[in-house]
């Protein structure tokens, strides 16, 4: 399903001539649609193209370039947006909840401790279904450490938010634009978190193909509120609710996630047709799944790194495949099971831990394996916490260990 | 600015029957008087008595668009509404309607940020001196000597001066008002609604349930708070303090009704010793002295 050239194929096509590679890069830089940008800038660019009407954001805890880049765009008049420089992440989410219910498209961004400080209102937005889009730069939690892992976003996997995990800056941009359409679909109507690994994506420049405003406008129509605070039609939002009311609301949220599961691939397809690249899959498959001895499942950049492992192991005559869920909520259960059924072994790599148990991804996959009585040799590994470097050789070593163990 | 009785009688009915307020509820009077003075209000309510008394979903007794939000998110949510409506080109009055716990304590950062940004919001704090909807726990607004469920022997510290903290933000309009003087309150709300930017109105709202007072004398307690000097009435416009006509004479301690008359009508003060009463009188005078400096 992955159409991109592997590192090895690229090298072959270029005849290992680095001058050609440089020339290609210069050409692509001259192309106005392709830019060199960090993940943070990709987020900001996607936000700008999506025309949010109100942005509220706090720049620190820890700082990313997203908020600064967007404030610059607003200040220069490149965006027609009300920008609220709030005094904390808690207030950032408070402001976008208010702005969304007042009938505008909203956006904020955060990271790590900022997400945790926002926590109460992250749940508020999830439970009361506020269609805000929020990229989260995944970084480790305390003690202070600004390097990547997924502990921050995993803490909120249950909060009623759709969660994407991007593998590169291009996907960051594409998923962020898609996120608005998904959040605001009237059969979904819930917040979306676009997760991108700290530093590896947020602070590292890579080529990103930027769609034209016209194309994005054609994909993403203006915000259409489902319900709006309006003096001509008063109603109360979030008022005191009894058990039956809460039950009804939670059941509707579960339905919303079921709808999202069906609609997200359709919206990805529409994006691919109108803008390009993305593909309609919830799980990216890299490698020959039909003949693989082991499948690696990992999120975000760990998944991308594992793609290199597949090539690396081929040289050693080991066949591996990567299954990278880029949509984590709704959890793509049935898609995963179809894929896992094709492989004899599974290695799940988590970049976060549910302390006292195991990695969250591993726990959730195990539950599905049990539910569907899937016979597969299951292995799990926690890697890369606090930004510990994980390269394709490290992953290969784990796969080799797995193959040796059984 | 003076409120006409006829105008007040013709105001819209913002508080419907079927609300859950206790008998003699001060905040209901404050809400009805204040919100009915506004043009096209959208009201943000954090956790407080007002989030409880507006009735149970799907019923609602507050007859204006209402957003209930987390305790410390009132002014941020209101900022979002105000900016969104500006972006949509809709004329509304964005309101924060918070209790003293939400304003003096847990929501202080969120309103301070909104006040510093001078968001176009009217922030009302109905002050009943404690956390009322959860059964009378101590807040930063609880006066010295008052018994609450978390200060069973009476609070040891004086209450915070929220208006002076607010004044340090140099916002365009601040007022104090009391449900004992509804015309004064109404007029101040009307005046606030003609001003742009962050505006703050602190309303003394007696709570018979928590103050352990007779529900029939709620307005009287409001008046007594002013007449004893306990709750001064004033406005601060662009940094200049003006004492309100109704309460100005109580700046002179000679003109004040003895504090004991106010305290004795509320059982929350029954554990106060004579020396504590002297301390509270000093607290009151200290506040007046500080206010006079802002004149």
C-alpha cells in the first residue's frame, strides 16, 4: 500500500550519485509547491490552509514553533483569524471550546506537560464533542525532558478524541488538513489530535509538498456549526445532567467513534483525490505481508524507522513487514486483525508505558488477538522512552531476537 | 446613571420558574437583575451554585444562551466566544457569571489573562463568601471569623480584596454592587454594557443556606453589609475610584451601623469572640483606607 520509493530503490535509481540527489533536491526546492519545513511549520502551514477562524494557544510547556509561526502569519495578515494569546494551556482549550460553540472553526496546539495541564478541558472537549483540531508534539513527561515519546498523548487515548500518529512532516500536513474535515463532519463532530514526534518531526526539516489554497478550499468547506450559542435561540450547553443523560451522551459518543471509523477512510480518499498522496488506509503496510516471518507494529516515526528495518533485514534474507496504525482512535481493530492473520509472529513496539502493565499499543492488540482467537506468536518491546534513540538496526535486532526465541 | 423602575419592570424574564435555588437565594436576585439589563447576552458559567440551580438537563431555567464550563475556564471560554462572535460579525454581550470561589481562587489565572488582554467581556462575581453549591466550604472571599465546613472554628484570615487585584489590571470598568440595592446594581450593569473591554462587577449575594440566616431577610442583609461598611459600594473607571451615592456616607465610621447588628443575624458568625470582632472591624477599615487611596 506504500507507494513511496524505499531508501534502497532511491539509491539505485540515482545510481548512487550524490550529485544527482542534490540536483533533485534543488529542483524540488525551486518548485513552489514543495518546501523544506519542520514538522512544526508543516502543522502551521496546514492550519493556515484550513482557515481556522479562532486560534487560542500557549507557546510553552514545552515550546514548539507552531504557535510562533501561526502568530506571525496572523500578524502579517496572511490569515483572517482571531488569535488569542492565552496565559496557559488550560485557557487555550477553554477559549477554543467557547469559540467553537460560538460558531467558528478552531485550532490549538500543545505538547507534553502543556497537554497534561490542559487535561481537564481536553476531557471537556472530548465529552461535550467540540470539533477542535489540535496537533500534539509528543514529548516525554517529567522530570523535565524535551525529547520524544508518546506518554503525553497516550494519557489521553480515552478522552473522546480521535488520534492520528504521523510518520513524517508530509503526513503531518496532510493529516492536519484532513483532521478539520473529520472533526467537523456532522456524523462525527468530535475533536482530533494529530500526534507528531517531538524533535524527530517537530524540529527537523524535510521536504513537504504544500497544496494550493484553492485545492484545500475545494476539499474543506467553511465551518458549519451543528449547534451554536445564539441569543435568538437560547440553549444551555454542558448543564447539570443526571445518570441517564450522561449514559445517553456516552452512547452517542461511542456511535460517533463508530461513524468515524467508517468515514475516516472515505475522507482520506477524498483528500487523496482532490489533493493527493495520502491514501485511504488506517494502517500503513510496508513490506511483503504474504511472506513475512514477523510483523512489526509501531506508531509514528518508530513505524517509519521500521520501514528501513524491512529493507535492512531483506539483505540478511529475513522477511519482515511493518504495520503502522496512523489512526489510533478509533482503534482500527478489524483492519489490524485481517493483517495480523497473515503473519506468524508479531512484535509490538511502544514508545509509552501504562505503568504497572505494558505498552498501550501492545495491551490493545493483545485484547483483539484474544477476542478473535488469532494464533500468532506475540512479542512486545518498549523502546525510545524519553527520546532514547531507536534506529532501524535496533529494531532489526529485536526482530532477530523474536525469530530466535521461538 | 440611574435605573428607572419602569424600565426594570419591563425587562425580559431571564430566570424562569423551576430553577433549583434555595429560599431566599441572593444569587437569583443578582442574576435576574444583572442579566436582564444586558442586550443579547451569552453567559459562561463555571462550577458554582448557578451551574446547579439552572435545573437539570434537558430543562433549563436560565433563559439566555448558557455555556457551562470547568471551574477555572470561565474567562477563557468567554474570550473564545467574544472573539468568535466578533469574527462572525454578531453583536452579543459576552458574560462571565461566576461565584467567589471561581473568581477569588481557582479561576484567578484565567480571568487575569483575559483582563490583561482586555477581552470584551463583562465578568460578574456573585460573592456569597464561600463555596456554596457544595455545602459551604471556605474560599478566599470568606471573611475572618466565619464558620464554614472547612473552617469549623471560624476562618483565621481576612478575606481577599478581589476588586483591588482586578484594579491592578487597569481594566476600563470595575464596580461593586449589592442585591440590597437592585436599582444601583441594574444601573451599574447598564453602564458597564456601554463600555468596551474587560469589565468586572462584584455583587454581594447573601446565602441564607450557608450563612445560617433567615431566608426572609436576604435583601436586608445586603443592605446591612453596606450600612456597616462591610461591603463598600463604588466604581473604578479607568483607575479612578468613585464611591456610590448609596454607600458613600459609610466611609465615615461614625455613620456606620454597628457591625454586630450584621453579624448577629447570621449564625456563621456565632463562634466569634469580641476580639475577633475587633479584628474584622480593623479589616473593614483597612479596606476603606486602601480604597480611598484609589479615589
